């Protein structure tokens, strides 16, 4: 440090004061030079955190002016087209925030844009973690924690969307009401209690407000805390590269480089969000008018992150049964069950994969997606499945934009949901294996240099250039798995679980491409030298 | 110096975890180690270093300017009541100035970090995530001591009654939430609507009664019960509207295929159906004059008005409930009675509230799909 003079500096005195009361130096000593690896995709998690800060700050501003009440008022603000109209205090105050409070519209738009970025970044971050296998031991628990955060973020998004009590948000609630009523036995009563009586009632906005600004944010903050602490304990994964092993972390130390980059990045994300909020309108709620159960506009859309749930409802055929005098709404229950299953499967995927591989070791090297073709294919199929449900939420707009029949668009999406998912799985697996083969080829025979040489015999050949050892290492260093044999356990028995595991490992690893061995490389070299 | 190495010798004994299906690569390649450090332009040329320094300072100065401009914009670009252009200008200038203040710090800081701070990579050793053997042994010992000293495993009756007590404790929470909604029965509250015998059909939202003569062929009216307008918002106006909203259409009489028993429910080609979708309850607001189809904009359930609003497409299963109508002495359209079945999305107890006078559209018909 720079403190070379005998008299302690102010910083030194302040640090000493703090340390004598808090033992801060221990924390600095353990974490100060902690290393974070560098890769652009590791930035996605940071975006989540920083947009969340923007959400908290802009949201706090909004609570100073928003009135979460469904009491009837007659609008008397400066937006002329709605003047004198009966509406809820919530909608009136949302209009006041937009039109009568300086910076109010900016904060409302910042809040909405930050929320969208928050959820978008969560989605991309989860995909990064999934496709690189960064959820493997010891990070399975953190994957689940992250998944809970994803669900909380959706809940935050939905509760926030419902607060302004405009026509769009009211319609969203009407759909929720209908879905809840479709739940067997208790559905009617849950809806009744949720809305404080008959839909829409006078209670739903203040109730959702409390969830939106207190309970859910508290949970989000708690789970972000757990997520980050576990990340510090497990240390970040890194991609394979020269000098990088499963036993080390190579990158920037927190003090100063990582802290400077991360801190600056926070301001960049925040600044970009404010720039977007000041130039792009989002949710012009004055155009929709107050909630009324009777009108609805064509092309009604939920916010995009709820789209997959709405799309699932649209793709379901109209099935309903009357069993022993009770009504069972399959057209609601099946979409809910499919979405639930999809989410639960994604959440427990790390445990399933570990059971199949039986690999109990810790993994800190982020895999390249091509080196685990089956997992990558499962992920791609999941993305496709999600994307089709998401697209289905706009089936009517697809139909009007491309001048198609909305019935045909729905049938096509139904087919794409089921058949397409299988095709995408198969195609992705083939592509991943193809890329592995290409890597092998480059390793064994070098890359095409573009230099054409004429041999003494008159033959033209392109010179293949070998990779340097650092580039080569990225292609060589990956783990490989093979199907396991069915073997009796300690008691000499072969259980159905053993058979199942063996079958699953065959599915996962049968058509694998094994990594290049030094011997193969040697042989290839000799062959090329001729 | 190429890289700072923070590796400390591991205290942990190496735990051999099962590798499962992973293949042992005993003859694997050896890691070539970190590539040589590549200096940046700013490391090599003092002039470039000074330039980077000036750039960082410039960004920080821009940020200060942005903060000042934001205050200026707040005051200089006020919102004038009723002037939408001023709202837009306030939003734009205030936002851009704040964005400049934030981006100035962000970009300047990033430039500083990337160009001027040490770029040497640091290596830190990982350890297994599990605690050291010593702390694991101590943890086990502590739990055993805790168990011994409290008698948790030994005094099973104490333990089990405690678990039972804590397990039952949350139960009051279930009853605590009953008063989220009024004391009335949930199902009764949604089983009926405001429509009664003689209630006039009125325009939404003005409440003007509708004369049968005014309903021309091909037109569609958004309808509420006439007495709804007397209800204040705090008296359940929206709640009742959400139940009673109706669509009224007049079709050429020969286009209507009326089911036996429902002939008397329409008046001279005028039919009235609940506007609330039987799928999840969106208003079925789009009427296609040529095909006489009603389309729900939320999930595209499509109903055929010529055949008692049976479902021809989409996730809805049941036809829209029909409101039996007629005219009074003055020629105004009136309801004959309430709907004969609950309106809106299906619910578990729905069948208990179907009126004995209800005339179902035959099941076979509802199965046909376009």
C-alpha cells in the first residue's frame, strides 16, 4: 500500500476503527483477491443483479405515488381523453404518475424495462448454465435456488402487471380467475378468496400490491443472497483452456480488477436501461382505459414472459368432462400440468443427469455444449417446446400479419409442439456430434490454411496447419462418458433400476465421439508428414 | 512476473469420488499451462497510457455534466397540464441526462479497468466444497453431544410430541384466511346473474334500453341489464357486469338453427348470449358478420351464433349460455328470466346450478368441429 509515512492516514485510521469493531480485515483477506474467471457469458448473471437494483430503485419511487386501491374515483388528471371517467384509484394514480409527476413516466418505464431485462437475463443465464453443464456437482443446489428465483421473477412480473388496473391487466386477471376456477374441488373457493368475493371485486389490487412490493421482493433478495454465497463457496466455473484445470480458477481478482469491471458494468446496465426508458414507450396504459369486464381489444397479449403459459392454453383442444356430477376442465388442467411438469423436470435435471452418469466428482470446467450432445439436444428440445408455446400466445397476430387462418396457425403450432420437439432433439444431437468430429479432424490433421501447394508429382494439395498447443488444448480437454454395463450390485442382484440406468447411459452416450488420444495424434502426425 | 499464484497447499485429504460412467483418460494430454501474458498497447506506449487516462477522465466529466443536465431538464422542461408533448419532452431529456450520468461512470470505469489496471491473470486453487476432515468430525461430534445432552433420540415421547405440536401449529393459518372473502357461499355468488324476468336489455355502458326495431340484421350490441347503471362501483358494479354482460345479435331468421325447446328464447332473429367465454372468462368480443361466428380474442375459442353459440374451434368446450329474451308492451327487449346455467368458465360445482328449465344444445352437436 502507499501508506509509508509514520503518521497513519485517514483511511488507515478508519479501517482500523472498523476492524477493531467488526473484524473486517478477515473478510477482506479471504475475499479481496478472490479470482473470477472471465467470459462474456458469465456477464448474464451480472445483468440480472444490476437490473434488479434498477427495479428496486425505480419501484421504490413508484410506491411514493401509486395508490393500490380499487376505490372508485372520477379521473381529474391532465390526460384529457379519460377526464371524468369512473376508474379505480390505482389506475388514476398510475395515470398521474405518467402525466402529472415529473420523471414519473420515466420511472414507470424504467421499472417495466428493467423487469423485462431482469427476466430475459435470467432466461439466458439459465440456458448458459444448462448448456455448459455448470449445474453439475457441487452446484446442483444453486441451480435449484436459481430456478426458484426464476419462478419468483415470473410471479413478480405477473403481480406487477396486474397492479395498474387497466383493461389489459384486468383481462390478465380474468384469465387467472378462469384458470383457478378450473382447479378441481377447491378452485371456485380459491378464486372467491383470492378476489375477495366475486371477480373482479375490490381487493385484488391491494393484495397483489403487498405481494409485489413486500413478500416477493423479500424472497427474491433472500434467494439472491443464497445464490451469491453459494457461488462464492463453490467458486465460479471456467471454460477449459490452457492453464485452466478442474482444480484452479484463472481470472481477475476482486480487488481491484473484477470489482472495477463489475461496478462499471452496473452503471452501464443501469444507464442503458434509463436510456431505453427515456426513448421507448412501454405499456401506454392510458390507451387501454380502466378495467371493465365487458370490452377487450383484439390482439390481446400478455407480457412476453407469461406468453408460454398463455400459449399452452391456446394450443389445448377443448376437452372437458362431467364425472359424477362434477366438472373437470381438462382444457385448463392439462396445460397447467404440462407447464408444471416442464418446470419440475428442468429444476431436477441436474439430479437426473447425475444419477444416469453416476459421476460423483466435482466439476468446475464449463463444458462446451457439443461435447455433451445428448444434454445439448435435450436442452434444445426444451427451448423449442418453450418457444412454440410462447409463439402460440401470439397465434392471432401471426395469423393477421401473415394473412393466414388462425385455425390453421393453431393446428400448425400444435404439430410443431409435438413433432418439432422430437425433430429438434434429433437434429441438435447430430449437429453436436458433427461439430465434435470437426474438432477431432482439426486436432488430428490441422486446420485448412488456404495455401495450395503443388507436389512434385503434379498433385495439388491444401496445406493443413497444426494448431498451436494452447488452441489445441481447448479441443482436447474434455471428459468423455461411455454406456455402463448391467452389473449385479453388492448383494449379487440386478435391480430394475440398474437396467434403467444402463439403458439411460446407452441413450446418453452410445453414439459418442471420444476425445483424441496422444497416440492417435502421433499416428496422424506421422501420416501427414508423408 | 507472469501470473500471481495464490495456490496454497491443500489441507484436505483427497477424497476419491465415484466417477460413474466417465472414462478414465490415463494417457491424457498434459495441460500446456497459461499462455505467455500479452501486454496491451497502454502497457507498451506511455503516450497511449496517457491518452487512455484522459479518456477515462473525460467520461467521468461527461457523467458530471449529465447529472447537472438532469436537474436542468427537471426544471427547464416542466410538464404543462394537458400538454402531452411536454410529458414526452420531460421524459426524454430527463432520462437521457440521467443515462449520460450513469453511462459516463460505467464506460469511464470500464475503460480504466480494461486499459490501465493490471491485466495479469491470477490463479487460485480450488478445494473440494466439503469441509475439512477436521471440521466434519467436529460437526458430527457436536451433533452427538447435542443429542446426548438434550436426550433428543433417547426421550422419544418428548421428541415425537414436539414434532406433532409443531406440525399441527400451522393449521390455524388455514381457517385464518376464510374472511378474505365475504361469508356468502362462493358457488352461489357466481351461479346467478342480475337478469330477471322483465329486465330490459340496455346498451353498454350508457344503460339506454334497446328496442327490438333498432336492432338491424347483421348488427351486434354490447348489452347490460338496464338496472346495472343504478349500481355504484362500490356496490359491485363491475362484479355484476362481469356476470351479466351479454352480446345481442340479429340474424336472418332462416339462418338460425334453433334446437327444440329453445325456439322461444329468441325474438324475430334476435338472440342474446353471455359475453363471458366458457374457457377462462375473457369477453368474447369479436363478431364476424358473414359467418356469424363469435371469436374470443384471448384464446381464439370460436362460437357459432346460428347454432346456439356452439364451439367450432378453440380450447372452450361448452357453448355460450343463451339469455332467453322477448319484447315488452313498448317494444323494448327484455329478458324472460336469468340464464338457465352458470355463465363463464367451468368450475367444479357447475352442474349443481343448472336450472331444471335448461335446454342443452345436444352433446353430439358440440362435438362437431370446423
